[in-house]
């Protein structure tokens, strides 16, 4: 049945499985042991594992892993399918960060495939004629917000470093699905319907997502011949086929020609795009090293600050049901977000106290501000050790939830944690060559200065907007022990920190840790996850003086635990993801 349903997709047979059927089939045993994550129970396996946000994408990665490919090979296959089946979240038109553990050398590497601002962009990119910030969606929709995509070159880079399977074949599953069709998922249906009024601005996006003027529905079989062509070009010509030639020309034409809101990207911006290797940021926490992506991401620094501040507190004794735990986590997050807003940006453009921000002595002074049961009155940025004199004003970037995360372990012990995005759901809403273009530049602060003082995360030509993406590998005794990451705008940081605490302090298995309801505080108000027991924290948190707000908190955490007993994977029940392993 499982094989039949896949064959019917590949052969374009008339009897397509429903999305639920595809998901069930995808997670049904491929051999003896794989399965899907249950509400409380993780998937276990011995050799390899993948956890990703869509069953078809996970399945493409699983095929590569089963056939002896590396985690890097599988990531390429996964991303190619995600760009088709979850086009609103990530794709060739976006950017991503990877943290990779190479088992042979024992080395951890972080690669930055973040989008860049075109060289003609200025700090006033998102300001009106009075120098006031534009409204968020006025800035997002159209060509102005599009950064030079990094994902295609990042895929090529991870392949050059760690790939083993034939490059061309890594696109086979995605090409088969885009050529012969895949069934629209419930999540895609919901998001298209919600965004229909914005998608109409672009004729290609409109024709694809709103055929005949009607939003796509669950189970519609969607083919994307333009995406097939782009993938084929990438498969045969490498990333040069994306950054130069017809695809690059189409991208530039679309951005510069956008009615109402054109952008300034040129072909030279694409032709000169570079992936950058960065120093991983690792912060100790209860005998582990929490490692992730440094600037231009604020992810690892902010997650590391939160955990570093919490280290002196016995969260294990308090437990997950005590609001006092969440009060401490919430105030640590507020302090970390205050530093993030002041200091964190693209360190190639703005001097940044990377070491000072996670220095144990500095974190101890910040931790001393936390009082169990007592609300921190004001969360102000601190003064980390820094051999640079300068004034910076606080940031004002608006980040709404989007993005996708996947984690992979291969049979050789290599581990990959990758967070990938086109920023807002459906990005800039501009479609080119079968994929959506990002709106990543709106991750910059729209305001460039405050009272004459520059903001670190202001727009500058060639700069990378600050991210919250937090692909993480937790290292124990020099080896990966936990891979995790999530979408969710700037709440990504809090989702990842919570999941690490749930695993390390509260001893939960990976599926429980992921599913644990979210209680989030970044800027003062506690967000409590709607429809969960987090809502019951409201009374006690309000009694401590906090404002609370019940809301959907759509993380997309996908994680794998590695131990002597084998592999244990979890997928976020808030999305459509699955775990496959053998
Ligand atoms: N656009 C999501 C992020 O980079 O954090």
C-alpha cells in the first residue's frame, strides 16, 4: 500500500492518496523498525534518522540515508522537496543556516546561507519620505524586501564538504513530485486561504496558489513544471545555474519590475553571493555544550544566554508544572532579548561582543537579577565585556512566525541541524521559476537610528539581516547528543531553549519535550499556548505582576536524541512533520 501510493504519485495515476494517507504511508515501516512519533512516544532507531516538517520531504531524505548517503546528501533532497510541498516556509528563493558534525574529523561547522541586502540597498530601505518606518506588510509584499537567496549555494556547499551520493540524484524525488504532482496538505490549504488577498499581487503566485481564482484545497494534486525546470537546472548545472543565467535574470526582472513596491537587486548581487563559514557559538549548560549559529543569527547567543542565566537555578526540582519555573525562564528570556535588541546583528558589518555576551562571569551578573517568584521590573540590556567603544540604540525588527527545521543523523554518525526560511509565510509573495522569493530583508530594523544613534541591525548594502533561527546541536563529551531547531520568528529562540530544558532538566523524552506546551516571554508579556495546560499558568503569573496572553504558538520543532541506546526522534504535533529512522 505504501509503495503503491508513492508509485501512483510518481506515475501520475488517477487515484491519489489523501494527505493523511500519504502521511500514514510515509511513516509506516519501510523496514523493520521505523515509525512515526506518537503524542508521547518518540520514534526509535539504530542506524539513521530524519525528523522534518513534511512526510514527503522526510521520505525523500530517508531514501538517501537508507541508500548510504550522508546527512548532507539527505538535507539536499529534503530541502528540494520542502520547497515544493511547504513552499510558504522555505525554498530555493530563501536562506538557511546549517550546523554539521562530521564524525570522521569530530569537527562541528556552522555555515551561513543567509540572504544579503543588494548593494544598492540603504538604511532607508523601509522608511517613508519622513524617515518613519513603513508598515510591516507594506514593506514585505513586493520586490523591496527580497534578499539575495542563499539556499541553493548553501546546498552546494554542504555537498562539496560532506556529500557522497551523486549530486544529480539528490533532486530525483522532488523532480518526480513536481512533475507528477503531490497532494495539497491541510496546512498548505489553510495558509493559502488566509493569504489569498496578498498572493493575488503576483500573476504566477496567483495562478499557482489560487487556480481559477479559488484557493487550493486539501487533496488537490499540484504539479509545478517551472519548479521541475529549476531543479533540473540545479541538478545539472550546480548553483551557477541559479545565480547566473535565466533564473537569475528572471529573479531580477521580477524584483525590479514589481508594481507598487519594486526592489533594487541586480544580477551582480546574485552572481557574487557567498556562503560563509562562521565560528560555532557553544555555551555550557549542565555538563553539555549547547552549540549553534552565531551572527548574523541571534539564535545561539540568545539561547545560550537564557540557559547560562538559568544554570544556577534548580529547575529540575521546580519542574514543568510550577509557574515559578516559567517565571525564571521568562525573565531570563527578557534579559537575553534585551541584549539581542541592542547588540546582535551581522558581525561582518557591526562590531559585536560575541564572547562577552556568553561569558560565564557576565551571565552570572545577569542571572543575579533573577528572583524566584518575583517579577523582574525592567529588562534592560547589560554591558558585556567588550574592547570596542561605541553607541548603539535598541532594535525594532518585526518577526512573524514562518520557516522550517529538520534534523538528520546518518549511519556514519554525521549529524545535521538545519533551519531554512523564506521569512514570512509565502515570503515577498513574488514567484519566479516555480518558487517564492523571500522577504528576509524585513528582518532588518526598519528604523536605522534612534536620536542620532545607529541601530546595529539597520539595513546596509551587502549586509545579512539578523535572524532568530537556532539550529542547534547539543554536544556531550565531544559528541552530538541532541539535534533541535524550530520555525517561529523570534519565538524560535524560546521554543528551542524550552525544549532543551525539558530534556535536560525535566528528563522528558524528545517527543514529550517538543510537545510540552509553550510559555513564552520575550518583551514582558507571557504568551501562553492556546488550548493547552499552559493557559492555567495565567492566574499565578498575573499574581506576580505579569501580563499574559493566550495564543497559538506554532513551533515546528524537529529533533533527534543520540545516546548509547540508539536514536530517538520527535516531530512537532503542531505541524505536519514526521520522524523516519532505521
Ligand atoms: N526569518 C526568520 C529568521 O531568520 O529568524
